[in-house]
């Protein structure tokens, strides 16, 4: 749970960034937290601690969120660049 909520916290911090560099850094931090979350979900599924039907849909959402954040970072880097 903590890992998953840190993604949102990083995004909120990015919205209040004082510079493009800080904005990019916060979103990239969010991407790192998202990967941690996906890793934990994978471990929970592999260990049969959770029914994998729900985490599978969560993994799809995490994948979509990853694509969105990567696109935002790339676009901001191009504008800055």
C-alpha cells in the first residue's frame, strides 16, 4: 500500500515544482515507485498471497500509468531541451 501511494505523492509534488528539472525529477521518482509497486504485486501473486485476478487489472492500470508518466517526462524534456 505504501509503495502504491508514493506514486501519487510524487505526482502531487511534481505539480508544485519550482522548475522543469524539479518537475521531471519528481515524476521520474514516481516512475521508480511505480516499478516498486508492480514488483510487490508480482511477488504477492507469485506467492499466492493474493488472488491474481484483481492484481492483473491493477498491473494493467500501472502499465497505463507508466506510459502516461513516461510521455509527460519525455515531452517536458523536449520542451526544455
